[in-house]
C-alpha cells in the first residue's frame, strides 16, 4: 500500500451541503477533501474507503496532463467511470467509448504542443485552458467535433478537481466552443435515379454497385464495406459491423440492426462477381477507391445537371444518407419507420431528423401551385401591361 491515508473513519457535512465529505492525504502529505455525493452516513463511509482503496487516487500530484488524459483511453483506468462505480451512478458503455474516442482525438490535436501536454496537472491554469481552446478551434474549426473535444477537457479537469488533484478547477465556467452547423445538402431523388440508371457515370460495375447501395439504403460507407453474402437472408440484411479503414468495429451506437433491402439494392449486389466465400466482402476496397468514385460521379453529374451543380459538387456517402432521409420523409412515410431504417434512436429522432431532412425545390412545387390558386392567377392574363 502506498503512503497516504490508509482508512477513513470519519465523514462530515460541509456548509449547507446535505452530502457527506471526507478528508484524505496524498503521498506528499497534502490534505484533500472529497464529496461522497450521498447523505447516508454509512454509505458515505463505504464510498470514502473504496476511494482510498483505489491506489490510483493516491498517486502523487506530479501526473502530467497527457498521462491524465490517457487514463480515459481504457475503461479499466477511466477515472470518471471508476468514480461512477464507487458512487453507484450510471455510466454507460456508449459514453465510455465516446470518451475513449474523444480523448484520443484531443491527444492528437495537442501532439504538437508538448509544453502543454507535459505540464503537471496541478500546474494547469486558466490561460492554459484558453490556449487549448484556441488550438482546438485552429485545428478543427468551429464544429461539433471541437465542441466535444473541449467539453471532454472540462469533464477531465472536473474529475481531477473532485479527486483532489487540483486545488481549483481551471476549466470551470469556461464557455464551450459554439458552432453554426453546416447546412446539410440533399440531392433530389430523381437525379439520383437518373445517375443510377446511367452506367456511363461510373468507371466500373463495382463503383456503380457501391454507389447504388449507398443511395438506396442510407447506410454509412463503413457498413456497406462490411456486407457479405452470409449477412443477407431472403433479402434482409444484418448490419453488425463497419470498416473504419483499418479494421472492422461495431456499428455506430453499438447496436446490431436488421433491414430489408429494396429490390434495386439486391440487384446491384447480384451484378457483382460472387465473393469467394459466404463471409467474404462484396466490396474489398480502400478509402482512395471511394474517393475516386465520388470524384468521377461529381464531375459527371455536375456536367449533366448544371442547375444542381452546387449540391452535386458536395456529394459524399453521407450526403446520400441525407438524401434518402429527405426522399422518404417527403414521400409521406412515417418518421418512426425512417428512423428505424436509418438506425436513429427513437428518443433522438426528432432532433436528428430536423437536421437531416431537407426540402428541395421539386418537393415544394405544390406550395407554389397553391399560391397561384389563392391569387386566382392565370397565365394568359400575364402581359406586359402589368408593369406599365
């Protein structure tokens, strides 16, 4: 057992708080006080001694910022998760995975700033937090990813403060990174239908089939790369993995789902050479292959539909996902069914679909027709005399 507090025998209340606190000393003899987050004295003593029994809580305060962030890369060392286990609070697996991804991304953003990463955690001050915030914005811009990175940093610092590693929380009250969400694009369904039926737009049958599957399922590109014959049974596809350009990982959100495939999707897959085995991928390609497909289709489609070139020039696999959502919603399908097909959690459906549904010009022609009807407009009455 490391030096420091060995056992907690007393808990106490502080100020107007209803929760019990306890005091402990680290290996350097520095005293700290930590909340048990419970008003039950017996339970507070148990929580306090569990905290002390976790030797990582008694590490000296010379831990650097990089080492502290790296603790969040492993569920077994994640301080936030371990604290939740002690306090009996909920800490989901999906949130644990989100923290792993975010911690990894934050370390990557800060890897060129060793002076900050190697600074003692206890020496971090507010100007350091401001500098990190500016580095994130410079690297990622004002976007959702930047917001997640900075939020994670503040959560990590709050955890360090609660464990007594910091005398004060330098990230407290820092405004988060705000961003204006980029306007999503949606390609009209009739354009996608014409492209799918125009095989001159693609340089190979594999490219055509890949594009068709993306456009007609709304699947993420990594999920499409994971399709094998064994995962399709009577036209129903099981989606249980996705390719992240290095290895197969679980689908986004961690849940396996099953979707029926449209006949056009099944036809596209049937046009490919049969995979070597039932567990072989239909598409055994890499990121550059996907990039080249979309470079070709964007060039061809912009020339074929110049009036829609602004949208078509932004075409990506994810834009095809947006486009299918839009086409299904405006066709009158139940939003709940669309959310199920596109793998959105029902509780988040309205928020997500408000971002992903786009009304393109062809879909609002009925509005223009209704205006003509209300104003009793007749084309034969439109003459030059109106402007005289």
